């Protein structure tokens, strides 16, 4: 059996050359794949969430891996339907369906995802940014900022219920084109047909990516790559014309006049003409012989930029709708797919507002005392986003304290507020008006100090007096709040509020899914492979005990905590490798009969 790392490299090379894969199914018999998958997903928030059975990541063992492999070897593995729950969408009355698979299904799906991603990732378009390693919302926005200069019209694409309506036949046909392994394709087919349980009633899945599946994103990208190919191979060549725009005759004549006046020594006239020239484009922005089409996609959201007339935008929208309907069996939402004039309006994409910078007034040009960058793309922070973020910390237009946090520690309250604020700032770091988040900072700070005041039963002024601090970031001094927890023999724990500069940084790139190059085993896998109970030194029936969070340990054994709780707290780990008998005793709340720490 090939080493997993070597196999991934071979698969990646075959993907680059578009060579088909064979004998993939037999790779699923390798225990090493499941250990890699376990090391990658055991930290996920949903790992401790039950599906249609009570199975979770808790009690993970080598025996469970072997059971999955034996079922696959005999071609008897049965995917379980996902447990479907409905959750409300943020800032909307609509709901979203969320699927919850069982742990064994998650583990096998992660193994399949590793193989599929290694093969298909080199084949995906450079214009695709969603659900891909090393790419994210910021790489998509930065691509638009760098390459969309001069765009006049945009099409904000919206596919109606995209992930729910993906064609199973199209997906399987695409996989069969590149993967020549009937058993592997049948395994994918049975996953797609596994269905879901809602209110404990089984429902068939006739289309769409698997509900809540780890495989869902990569399978969706495989289908939507057909859209990328259509845009790149059909639409872009059809709407690309001319090498470069023609020069603006008025600008050229004015430049000749300025040159002549300067030679004649008429400085005042030259200065006036130069100011006038700043208001003119050096090239013809309406050159009928120059056309360009730009494209960017993030998951099912895509945006097209057109340098050309509005008629081109309308025709492109019509062709997109026809292609999606006839080739991908998807529908383009007519009401949500908008055509926007970028020089007078703003398009919305990935939470930002996009527009083309345009200043035509001569007096406005004179204000800048230089030629402005007309045609450059602007990335803006929407005012509605600031208002929505602020509203969470306000009542009747005034900042309020968060009652639900009064039982938390001062340290965790400050950490929470700083984490939320930092996340918003880092996401909108590319916006030219990121300084608009000053309003959010002030409101969150007022909410923070009121929350601390309510918890400590002191005044807001006393909160500032107690926690005021001077923070240093990138050599600059900022005012903020800080609390320090001293620890004997360890570095102190520090929680800070503030010290985050609101400065635009185009080099800031947020990876939604950073690529993790596997080169060795994770710590939890090494501990599992040691096959030794970390409580009683037993070597039989070894399992891994998982908890959701370290704070869950606080509710065990007051005033005296059990030895296993002390062990996990001392190691600062949410996992403990134990034998089956110790594991049962932990869950039953019974004392351990044999413990090497006692």
C-alpha cells in the first residue's frame, strides 16, 4: 500500500496533466488515510454533534477505523442519512437547512475529500476562490481590485438554491470522466442518494450536494467549474476586442497646446491648461473597438465586469441564464442577478461595495493637485454593514450591556469583544473607508465597559480607572483596556481591548481554508497509535475521550475534581486517550479503580 503523502503527490501531478485516476477505491483500505483525516477534523465544532445515531468523535479508536475499512473491503459500507435541522438566516426571516452526518461518515468523507481535492485543485480556474486551499474572500476581492480597472458594467450573479439543485447525473458524469473506478463512483453515488431525516422522517435526495457534508464544497466546485469553463472559453473570447483603447483626440490636442505654451514661456496659461487636462481621460473610454470581460467566482456567488455598452451586459446575462438552465440544470435568479453601472452606482459582492472611481469635475480634480486614478476599482465598506454590526450592541439607539455575559469572567468578556471587533476589522481591511468602523469601536467599547460595570457592580468611570491601559501596535500608541491574570511559573494571560489600527492594507489576505501540507502525524494520532491508556497504562481497547471545551471541566467534581479532569486540565487538552473501562467510568461518573497518578 502506498504511503498517503506519496499518493497525494502522484494524484496532484495527474490532475495537472488531466490524466485519469484508476484504482482509487483500494486506497480507502489504508488505515493511514483515516488517521490523517482524524487529525484534521477532530477539532471541528461539529465533531461532538450527533447525527441520526449517538456516534460522535468521542470514543474514537483504531477499531472503529478497521470496522470502516472492513465494510469498504466487502463493499458493504452504508452511508447513513443526515439529521436535518432548520436554522434561521442571519438578518432574515428565511431559514437554512443544516445537515448533521454521523462521525464515521464524516471520517470517510474527509478521506475522499483529500483525494478529490488533490486531483481537481490543479484543474480549477484561477477565477474561482471559494472552498479552495490558499484562497478566500480576500483573494477574490484583491483579484477584482488588481485586474478590473476601467469596468463600466457589472453583473452580480445569483444562482437560485444552487447547492440544493446540483445535478447528481452531471456530477457523476464529470467524476467518471476523470476517475475510472466503478467501485469509487458507486460509493459517491450511494452518498448522494443517502437522503436525510427531518422530524425523524426519511426524505429522498434527488439533487444537490450532500446535506452538511464535508464533501459538499469540493463536489459543488467540480460542477460549477463547468460555469468557469463556459465563461473563460466562450464568453470572454467573444467579448474581447482590441489591443488597447484609442487615444482621446481632445487630450492629445490639449497636450500639444501645453507643450507649445511651455516653449513660449507662458507659465500661467500652461498651468491653467494642465489643470483642464487633468479632467480629461488620456484614452477614449467609449472606444467602440475596445471590449473586455472580467470574471470572478466565490462558491455560488459570481461577478462579471464588462468594459463595453449595457447591451453587452444584457446579452451576457441572457447567455449565462441559458447555459445554467440547459447545461447545469440550475436557474439564474432574475430578481437577484443585477446589472449595475459601476461609475454611478455600487455593486455588492462578498459583503463589499464595488465601484469604479470617476472624478470628472475640473475643480474637484484641482483639489487633488494631481491626476486622479479614474477607472480604478474602489472597494468600500457598506454603511448598512456598520449599522447592522452596531445594532447588536444597542437598544433605542444607545449602547447597552450584554446581560447574557454577566456570568463570564472579566478576562473572557474582554477577549470576546476584542475577537468580534478584530474579525470585522480584518475582513474589511481592504476597504478604502475602513476608518468607518470607528463608530462600531466606540459603540462596542461602551457596551463592553457597561457589561463590566454591571458584572463588577461599579460605575463605568471606575471600569476605565481599573482597566485603562496604553497599547503598542506597529510602533504606535493606542488607548485601550487591559486585564492581566498572573500565573505562577508561567507567562501571564493578557486580555486587551483596542490597539487595532483602522488602516487599509491591500496586502492583507484572509484564507478561508488555508492549505495544510501534511508531513507527519498530529499529536492526537501519535497518542492513539501508542495504544496506552493515559490513566491506567492498559494496552487493550484504547479509545479517545473528547470534550467540547476545556471550560466543561469546571462542572466536574466539586470540591474535589477527579484525577482524569486534573490530567486534562494540566495538559490543557480536550482529549484523553483511555482504555474502554476507564472511558465508561468517566461517562458514568464512577471513580477509577486503578489510576497510576494516585
